[in-house]
């Protein structure tokens, strides 16, 4: 009699909980959420929830329990999550609750095993395994909220010294951010390529190669309209691709997107591009010209390094900062015009090894900085450089004196400007004191 009453009470309680949280995943079709071919645990009971929480020592989020009542673990059809930095996390499974499954949350090879075996910080619960590499995992992180609070969802990379990336402020938000939808385009080669590389995350269509094995790209890739993000390392080290056409919908290109594409000759970038570049075209040894669109505010480190065929670069007047190593070994570059909008240039190994460079234009009010462990090496091995233009004034440049100089000590902005004055035969392209020029001459004499 008591057992029947308890079952009835439990059933009523479940109904109340389901109604209370009915709007929890209202934007998600839970009937089609799961890959039905993936493994799952036995149907969830209140006793199993209490057991699992006691074993783990944490109160599990209501949204997780609600989802497990729909299906107790398995692989979701939408199995990818894009971070705020446009990196992609791939999950293979959402762990369920079980008394018998060794890979469930409280199982022999579950959360506690992962934390102990692989040295993770003991701040929560492993909720998803990574499908990308090694033993990386998605955690419920209780470090801020305590064991009974609402945990955040983080991605911890075991093979990157436990680097932690915030994915979402709650489990519900994490689930809503998952995505994976194939792209249909007309061209046959592009259809094959993009079906493996393009997915939708949170309403944004992303071209992303990570997590896939692509044997070859078509020679010319025309990314379909609607794509807003080209993800980090999207075309990394592809040997076939020669031309990429980006639609006007693209807003962000991730770091190293075209890194080491040695046969890439042409990239048509959209006017809609925003923010910054970093290593995007590094070691693209066939790339001949590039127009950086308005909207880009920073040219990050190594963007054009080792682009030995690069002849022309157009920098828009929206760029405010040029980082170090940007124009290293651009051996076909003849002229470089840097607009007045640029406020800071990192002079560490920048505009170096450009042996055909004849003319450089720099802003009049630019500030030079250097990286402490790298020092000033701007204009080294630029044997053809004859003219330095600062603002609207032209100065004859003497590269013969530069070739023998490589100052590794940290130099101030004034020191760098003093050095430029020396290389312009005492003419001052920038406001700088005679004392600074004398001090830098002494430093050069010691090398």
C-alpha cells in the first residue's frame, strides 16, 4: 500500500516538475534532438537522480535533469559549439545517469575517473566528452556557485595545460548553443566540400574544418551567401585551394584560417569584415595581392609573414594597430603605404627581409613599440629601400647602414624614432631629441 502511494506521489511530482520547466527548451525540438543510434542509459528515476548527486557530491542543474528525463544520455544531432572567440568544440556524448553503465556520470569510468586519471581541476562534473582530440572534456563548473548552485559550462583542454574556456553561463544555454546543419549549394565540388565543412551555430553559418578529415578542397571555393564566420584554421595547410571568394555576409575570419595554403593565389574578402586579423595568410607563398576591407581595426602578428610572392597590400584607414612580424620575408613587396589611422606599430621583426621593398610610408603621429624578448629589427634585410615617407614628407633612406644592425635590447618609442633619424642621415622624420639620437648612436656603435 505504501509503495503504491509512493509511486503515485513520485509520478505526481514528476508531472509538476515537467510542467514547471516546460518552457526550458521551448526553442528546441527534443523529439529530434538525439541521434537515436547512440547509446543511452536506462530510463531516469528520482532514486537514480538522488544516487548520482550523492555519488558526485554536486546538485545537478534542473535543465540537465529535464533533458535526461527526455532521454538519458547519448549523442545529440547538433554536436558542435562555437565559443565567443569563434573556436569550435565538438562533443561525442552527453553523459547520462545509471547504476550499471560504467561510462555514466557516477560510473567506474565517469566524471570522478576522468578528473583523477587525467589530473583535471576538481571543480565540478564532466558532462560531455570531446570528439576533437585527446582527453579534453566539457565540465559543469561549480567553482563560483558552490556545490548546490547553478554551474557554468566550460571546456577544459587537458593537452593544453588544462586551458579553460567558458562556453555558457548555464547548461540550458549550452544546449541551446549546439548546432550542426549541412549546407546546400549548387556547385558539385563546393557541395561536397561545404557539406563536410559548413555548419550552423546559434543562427550563424560557419565554415569550419576542425574535427573533419578533408582529403582535398576544390581549386576554387566560393563560400555561399549567408556564411558569417570563417572559423579558426578553416583551410589550414590545404595544398589544393588556389582561390577563395567570400560573400558580403562574412563578418569574422578566425586565426590561421588560410595558414600554410601554399598554392593560394587569390582571396576576395568582403567589405563586411570586422575586428582583426592574426596569422590569417602566414606562409601563403603564392598569394600576390590583398585588399584589407574597411572595418578591420588590427592587423595581428604574422598576418603576411613569409608571403614571398606578395606584391601589393592595401591597408584601409580603419586599421589602428599593426602587430609584430606582420611583413616578415615579404620578398616581392615593392611599396608599403600605412595610413594615418594607424596609431601603433610593433617594431619587432616587422617589415624585415623585404629585399625588393623600395618605398615605405608611415604615419606622422604613430607610436612604435617593441616586444621585450624580441627588440627592434624593423627594415632589416631591406636592401632596396630608398625612400621613407612620413606624413607628406619624403626622406632618403640608407639601407647599407641598416644591414649590419640588429638591436635586441628593448628600445623606447623615442629611441626608435632616433634610429630612423640616423638612417635618414640626421634628418628627423619624427620629433626626437638630439640626446636620444646620440644615445642610440652609441648603442649602435657597440654592435
